[in-house]
């Protein structure tokens, strides 16, 4: 049986700082992030689609808007956000890892797998790849194989 893959792209702006970085990325800064999600499955005879792109949007758009877009992401162990060391207007979200492109790709992958298993969303779909671009020239990819 042959499957077909589809890819959807998402964009958002977000700041971060890398606590363990030995260079410029140690300091608070931001990126225009881009994410590609690729899923595969069988083309439905009736609709002619593997999946309606809006189904991917229903999953990704709220997550990006609530957790990432115009937020500031930091490792929760990073002492710089404790005790109000950053400006109080910063909308800081912490995570249990360094907020690198690699870790963000894995985080989205894990969230997808949890969602798929818990609510049987995307039955028949296989998540093939998630790529996170921090810049036009720098990205990280998690892929099935």
C-alpha cells in the first residue's frame, strides 16, 4: 500500500535565551520561527486528500498562539528568570530543557504523539517529520526514520 505525505508550515515570533550556551545565544534574543509538519497516510477516495490541512491547523495554531507566539522561552533551571531578574513585562514561559530548535522539534513531536494516543486524533496518519527553523539558514528536524 502506497502512502502520500502532506506538509504544512507555521510561523511565529519568540524570544529565548540559552543558559548553557557559551556565545551570543546566552543572552536574551528572538527569532522568527518556522515549523514544517509532515504527515502521511492513504489518499481518501472520496475527498482526494490524505488529511484536510485545517485539521493540522486545529492542532498547531492554538498551541503556537498560547505557548509560543510572542513569548519568551527559557530553561526552568535558568536562574536569570528567578527573582524578577528579567523585565516584569516579559511573558516568560519555562520548559524543562534548553529551548533550542532541536528540543522544540522533539517537544512538538511528543505533544503530537500524546494527542494522537489520548483522543485518537489523526487516526491513520503517520507523523513523518517536524522541522523547526530558527532562521532561514538554521533548522533542526526530527523524523520517523
